[in-house]
């Protein structure tokens, strides 16, 4: 029985026909899209006396179910502006954002959405999905490349090695689309004209920026040098713009850099060489990505390093790629789906 093709990279239609189409799994409904009246029943089920009450028309009776041991997961974007506001106010760093403050803001937003139910007070824990910075996108890309290398090790290549340069290149625009958020500088009217669209606060982000400014407002009335330093620090902070991936980590695969790299590999590196190293690097002088097959013993000449999806051979970085066969050099931007 033939082995199944590697996932994501290759499928031979002759030997492995594509599977029949299937429907994607349904997405959980957002709180704002639920049927009117549903939240009233849900509020009872997650209250201090958790009970789900329903009417059974067959025998015209009312039934009650104990829900004290049931966990309810509710998905919603309610409060996203407040979360982003807090993130900006704390320097764009999720690590610096106090969890209790974030939870408090989201619960207030839930209460404001449903004033009668006071829904925020019924929620035990808030799990935020905060936007990803370029550095965080890079960490995810490194993990994805490592997974790709391990998944096809011994079948398509002996190892997949990527340089620091190509990994840094793959998380930049246009492979990943970023949106800029920041404080609104009232004195200078925001960012200068002529800057790229999305850098300055637009009509939606503008309100967010004002909220962030209020959060960061220094209420300390202390006079003197310390107050002057705080004002100067705040003034500099108001000019900063924080960039986050607009479509999150899925932008790496769906029509993104991993998709482009996989396309180039499939189109140019066959037949596969399970005993050789697939070397991927970025040439900044030509703005091209280069794909090579390299003998595994190349990395052991001189003082080499460990290869892999996340660790590049130090030998190849310092001494070039002598003994390797260049199979493709081109602009990966043309392969973005």
C-alpha cells in the first residue's frame, strides 16, 4: 500500500486522488448573533444557582437540569476596543498587561451590551485573543518551519535549513499585513500627512486612541522634575505606533509566506532528495529567495552549527553554500495566494 503524501506540500493526483470535498466544521456563534431570548436561559445556567430550564411540549411540563458541572465557552468580540486600548497603553506588550485589568474592562463592556442581564458579572474568566506583533509572528513562523522540516524529514529531504535572513524576511510586508495603532497626538494633529494608510488613527481607531490616552493619563499632581520627566515620557509615547498582524497567525499559511515557500519548493525541488539538505536563504542584494540541495556532509566542514527549522547551520551563514546545487532563485512575493 503506497504511503500517503506529506500534508500541505505535495499530492500526486495520479497515485493519490484528492479526497472528496467535505464541509468545514461549524464555527461557534458569536454572542451578538444568538437568537433573542437565548441569553436569558444561559444567564440562569451560569448564575449562582446554575440551572437550565426548558419546556417540553409533548407532556406540557417544565424540566430543570443542573449545570453546576458544565463549562460554557462563549466567543465574542465585545470589548475588543477596550482590550486594544489597554494593550497600547501598556506599550503594546501583552506581558505588561495586568490580567485583572483586562478582565475588568471586558466585563464592563459585557454589562454595557446587556444592561438588564448584567452579563459581565456572570463570567468567571476572560481569555483574550490579543493581536500579534511582528516579533510574535516570527516566533510562530519558526515553529511552523520546524514542524515542516520534521514532518518531511527522511521523505522529501534529510533536513530543512532556513537562514535567519529568510525567516526575518518572511514575516514582513507584503507577506503579512500589519495595521498600526497608537495614541492620538492632539497637539500635532496625529501623524504627518502622506504616511501610509493605516498608520494613523482612523475614525474607528481614533476613538480607541483617545481612550488609551485617558488610560495613560498621569493624574499625579506632584510638581517638579519628576512630573516634567513623566510628561516628556508620555509625549514621546503618544507619537509611537504599534503594529499588529491584521489577520493573525493564519496569515502565515493562508495566502501568506508559508504558502509561497511551499509553492516554490513543490515547483522547483522535485525529484525529492531524502538524503540531502534543502537550504533556503534570502539574498538581500537581489531581493530573491534561493533554494538549494546540499550534501549533508557540507555542514560538518569547519565549525558548523545545528541545522533545522529554527536553527541554521553556522557554516552556511559564514562560508556560503559551496558544494550545493542552486535549483531556484526568485521573488516569493509573486507566489502569494
